[in-house]
């Protein structure tokens, strides 16, 4: 199953790819961290600890302190799927993160990305 493959990917392997994506467009690691922390409730040290533990995507989101209440405001298409229509809650969290990082890479201001 494709979802299981994604869920089992190590977050520590995905994280640098998220950073590379935004850095190619002139954005920064700290902005990616801000997006991840906003979405998941991790603080900076908690995020770094999760990366160091080499956990999978599923565990990363399962252990998230608190998903942001405004996450439901993240809408649009990512990877050919409308984020708001994804049925699996874990896949929806993953695609929401993808969407936020994609918006950063496209130059959207951080305060707009974070649905402040």
C-alpha cells in the first residue's frame, strides 16, 4: 500500500528534502522549522529531538504535542490531491505539511503560510 510506504519513511530523511526545496527558492531552514512547529505543536528542541530519534512519519505525527487548530484552513492541491478531501487523517497531516512547505517555496509570506 502506497500510504504505508509514506507513513514508514523516516522523518529525518524527509526533513532535509523539505529544507532543500525552500532553500533553492531563497527561503530558510528556520522558516521550515516555524511551519513544522506551527502545524504540529513541537518546539524547536522537540523537533530536533524527533529528527535525532530517526522516527517515521507516522510516529512523528502521532507524537506531535498538538496539531494546530487552524490546520483545517490549509486547502488546495498538492501531489494531485485536494488536501481538504484526503480521508486518511495521517496522510492529510503529511500533505498539509507538504502544502505549507510548497507555499513557502513559492514565495508566500510566512505569516500568510501560517494562516495567522
